[in-house]
């Protein structure tokens, strides 16, 4: 009996819920507007805080007078951020547009705005550099730093003897996270110096210490709640200086303070994805096998680093003879934060556009060149070549690659609108994150889970409920999931696609542990062999025979019920890591207007065992749409003259709308061999390929590479003009 | 001082208040479908009511309930609904009527609450997302959004739901192309458009 009691998922064919399309359990709260986000918390007496930021890229703060703000009736507190604190040593130098200077808390938001307006700030404007692409200009200003160089094999020799050699330039501009719920907190001090925080965070269990340190209190006195969170994408792990400001102003005034970033500050200060540009030479032999890679990439992650590191280029593939160098530009731009799958989308663009252009140079079908080189992805993970091959076949069928593909620039159509196909592939780890949970079975048979994780829109609650309901043979409605509080067992921050693996593994372990105890009680009471028992359809059964109902079994637990702990990750097969993924784009490009339209986009994705196919597919749809955004329209625009982030608003920061995405086809690659791998995270991988796949499709349509993403009409026309000998 | 002026033009919320005063032309010129019905006359009325900057009595009729408030004329409809009436389904995201997270219905038409003044909306029938599941009656848009998983983080979702309801009221037999145009006034960052479109199409086919 004991030897059968191993943690594991059940046979795939027996699953009632796991792997099916299940509606999310918090769907009604979200869709009906009842879900309370941090920005919605308005406990009685709450003060509203607004921010003064510096809009210079580089300046010295000469004077800051907040007294006029304090005199406004209704203004309750003014907080000066470290950058605005002229008394602090070395203070006063501002390095990027959007730097926080002061916050004003007032009875009403409009009064807080009055307060911000009343503050007098005077600056001496200094020289700045915000062009992240112009390496030579940055070098001339001494604003570069070498961040790595390494090589293997004999690159020069291999390039000399290669049958086909291509030299290219590619890039991707910086983007912002653009969380629709901005970063922010609602802070309220309660009795006994307890700080009650609602935070828009991906890191419920990890925030207390970040607040406690700067506030000089014990982490045990910090309560963190995040029942719902309006988007994070990797940017919401920290308490942040504005969180500390809210807590301090709440302390000073004795009232709750809500400080949510305004839209401009959200875009400027709360995280960006660093830019990347590359000069690359690569060569292939007569079969199309790439034999040499020589590259130098650069970009900026802000004034103090955070650019794309040297590792990871070339992306997914590695070649026998390979040299790579990376340089960081220290620009006067806002700092970076992890952006969904960091920095894979950039690596993918910088690598797979070059491979596609090499295919164009060889006059070969890009599909064949990627296929020929799949063996060279084995260094990332041994199973990847086979996974990619299977996924490429599926994707090609879904998009009609064989029927529609034409050599680059050879669309047979005579009109101005040219059609093309492109592809790219990607990989991600997605191993389970740390997670502890308590599962409680009440004497009446109802089930609750407590976990200090968070649902950032990925479906964490639903995945937990499905895991427990499947294990106990209960309907979803019998399960109550409690998360979003640091009062529950600690769980890792949700970043890097580690949450679904983390929570499903831990909950399966807790649930199986509980179930085995219940089976023992049932076996003793009903005189059956515990080893034959299973939980199905609200009953405990032995083979085909019903032994008792779940409720009767639960009563055996006594009035206290049963509480079991689940932990993870563990090496027990419930979870694993490392996925592939192949995407293909079918686009139309108007060579007269430069407008690119997505006709069809195919995403084929493996991710091990699927808990909920509906929410899993949503992750892929969403990732592809985010990808279309950064491939075609979305970018931070820095004004070279003033050094300002000039499109830090939703009017000018262009995101696709519902009519801009074309037809998206999502296919989850899930043969039994994937099911048996256990759960692997999914949030990051499908957002990686769109930039390269769409750029490659545009190159296939036009026969001309638009080197830098996003492929705005202006850049498309410039590339076409340059190809015809005109000005770029 | 130079920097304060800069802050007024480029700064976040400060700019939107000044922007509101002169937004008439911008309203007329906007191509965004949900805002298409915004009327210049309303702005003129708002401007005249807003001539005194002192807080005054404002009565808003939201979801059939009258809210008696004391507000300065510059307070937006969105702030009044969220902060003073405590109906937080509609969200503040862009404050520049680009994203639709603040969508409510006024006299049955979808509008952006972020760029309207509360004082100018007195005497009108304001409907927020909360009304679509009030009193035990759930609007079919809501279960259909859930069915197609047209929500991820959920922050844009209530605005999308209200926009979808208002759109389907006017276009009960809408085609996919019409849906894509009609719901083009709302933005989602997580990428739930596929589910939203499927939901609207299903309701249009089945009779919304």
C-alpha cells in the first residue's frame, strides 16, 4: 500500500477537470466590476496622493520649496523623495525624465494636484544622451561600457570558407510595461503599529520586508493584500519608493493614503524593456547549415545598466564557431525592469531576423533553413530539436506555409500590397517556483486552500481549484481558494512563468496527503482495503463500488477537520521545465503607405501538462497580441533634444486595438509525452517570437529588411526607399 | 518656475484638468468609436457651470440611485463615480479618453467618464457596470465574457463589458467587422481581444 502512495498526476484519460477548458472561478468578479483592485480601495478617510516628477533627462535640482503646497487647505502631507532631498549627501542630480521629486497627499485628488502645482522646483539643466541606437555617438560621449565578450571555435576561418555569408544590422527599441492598473499602494496604519497595505503587486509574500526595512518596523507587522492585480508583466515585484512614500505619509497624517502612479509616471518610472541593436555576420555551408556567427550587440537599460547581456546570443541556436560582444549604453532614460520573458524577445529578433536574411541570401525557403539548423538547438535542451520539428510541421499546416510561401520579395501580385510569411522559434524554462500552501478539509466536506501567491490574470485561483477538485473528485464549486495575502503560507513572486507549476505541484501534494489520510479512515470504518480506494464524483469508491460519500468521509475527520501542508517544487514528476514553441506570421504590407497588417498568426506551444486549456490558450492569445504590439506599433519615443519620453500617454503610445490583430490561431502541442512531463509555466514563451516572426514575414513580402522593430509605416517606407537607393 | 509650467503641459493629471477645459475640438476630431457621440454642447454647458470654482451641490443619477454630492466643478465624472459614489467597476487608466477602461453609459450611450465633468452630467441617466449584475439580474454579456475568457488581469474588462452592452444595443446583429470597429475604443494590455470579439459575435448571432 505505502509504495503506491507516490505523488503524481493521475492517468490522463481519467481526468474530469485537468486539461479541459474550464471557466475561471473569479471570472464573475472581474467581469462584473466587483473585483477590488488596489486602486479601488477607499477606506474611510483615505487621502489621495499625487506626484511631482522632474521632466529633465539630466539636471541638478537647485531649489525645492514645498511650503506653498503645505499651505493649501486640504493638503495633509508632502513627502520628498531621495532625488528631491537637497539635504542628503550627493543628492540633487537627476538622471532621467520621470524621476520622482515629491508627493502630496490631500483630502481629494484634485487638491493633491493643486499641491503638486504649488511646489517650486528649480533646476540647472545638464547635458544628456537619450539615443540608445547610436553607438558611435555614445562612444564619443564616453557613455558606453563593455559588458562581455566571448568566443569559441574559429570564427574568422569559418566565415572565410563558408559558402554563404550575410552581414546585417537589426534592432528593437525600448518599450514600457504599460500596466493598466498603475503601480501603487493603499497604506493604512492600524492598532499596535501594524501597517495594512493593499499593493498592486506580483509579489504578495515578498513585500513585507521591503516595507519594514525602510520604515524601521518588523516585517511581522506588515500585512500585504493583493486580491486582484491589474497587470504586472514583470514590473511589480518591489515596494518601490512610492510605496514607502505612501506608508510614511499615512504614518504622518494618521490617515490611510492611496498613491497610484499617474499614467506618465507609470510609463517613465515603473519599468521598461531595454533596447537592443546588433551588427552581425553569419555564414552557412552549401546545405544551409550555419557554421559561423560573429556579432556585437548594444542597447540601453538606463543610466546604471540593465542592457541585454552577452549570453543568449545567438538565440536558441548555438554554432560551432561563434563570437559575441556586448556593450551597454548609459543613457539618460528611465530604468528597466523584467519584461515578460526577459530578454528573450530582443534576443529572438536580433538572431532570427539575421537567420532569415541569410536564407534570403541563399535563395532558400526560411522554413528549410530553420529546419536544417534545428540540431544546433540541442545545446539549450536535448529534446528541443524534436519538439521544434513537430511544432514547425503543425504550424506550417495551420498557416499554409507550403502553399503560400514565395521567395523573399517575389509576391506574384502586381499591386502595391505585398504578402509574406515569416517564422521564429523560442524557448523558456518555466520550472515551478517555491510554494507552500495549506489545504483544509472541513468536517462538512467543504475544502479551502490558503496560499500566499497571487492571481495576476493568469488564472492562479482557477488552477488551484481544478487541482484540488480533481484530486478530491469534487466539483469546482466545492473548493474555496484563498490567496493574495502574506498571512497565508509563503509563495514565490509571480514572474518567469513559475506560478502555475508552483501552486499546482504544492496543492497536488497537500491534497494527495490529505486524501491518503481520508482513505485510511474510510478503510478502517467501512472495512475496505485503503489501497483500492479512489475519490470520484463526490464519493469514495472501491473499484466500481461506492463506499461512502465525500461528506461521510469528511465527518470521520472529527470536528477539527483536516489541514495538510503542501510544498514545492520537488523532483517528483509533478512539474518540470524547458519548453520550445514555434510561431508563424502571414502579413500584408502596403508598399505605398508602409502599413503592415496581420492576416493570420499561428502559435504552436508545448508546455507539459495543461491544467486548464481555456486559461492556457488565453495566455498564448494574450502573448501574441503583446507581441504584435511591440512588433508593429509600440515603443518609447525619446526626444533627442529635450531628453524627454514624449509619448508617455495612451494617446501616443500605440497599442493594437481589437481590429488590429488579424486572425490568431493557437495550438497547444500536447501529445502524451508532454502530459507525462508534468506542469510547466506558459506565460513567457509565446511572447518571445512575434517580433522576429512578423519582421521576417515583412521581409518576405518586400524582399527588403526593415531592420528595427517596431515596424512602423515610417520605418517600412524608409527601408524601401533605402533599398531603391534613396535616403533612409 | 519654468519647470512648473512644463509640468502643466506634460505632467500627468495636471495636464488633464487643463485639457478638459479646451477639449471641445479634440472631442469632435477624435476617431474613436466609443466617443463618437460626444457632443460639443455638453462641453459648453460644462464650461458655463464650471465658471465658479467652488464646491457646489451636484446630483448624479447612477444606476437609478440619486447621489447628492458636494464637488468642485473640475471633478471628473470618473472621479465622482469612483471616489464619491464608491462604484469602482469603471477604472482610471489613461485619463485622456484613449483606453475606455472608464466606460459608462449616459442615456444609453457608451462614453468615457474620464473626460467629462460630473457637474455637467446632472439629470442624466448614468449606468455603470455594476448595474449589469444588480438585483439578481445578470446581463448576458457577463456570462459570455466569462465563457470566452475575455478577461485576464481584468482591469480593462468592466469598461469593455459596458462598451459591448452599449454597442450591441445599437447593433444587435453586428458582424465581426462591425464589432472590431465598434469596440475599437477600448484597450487591453493582456490581450483579451480574441475572447471579447468571440463574445460579441456570439451575442450578436444569438440576439443580444
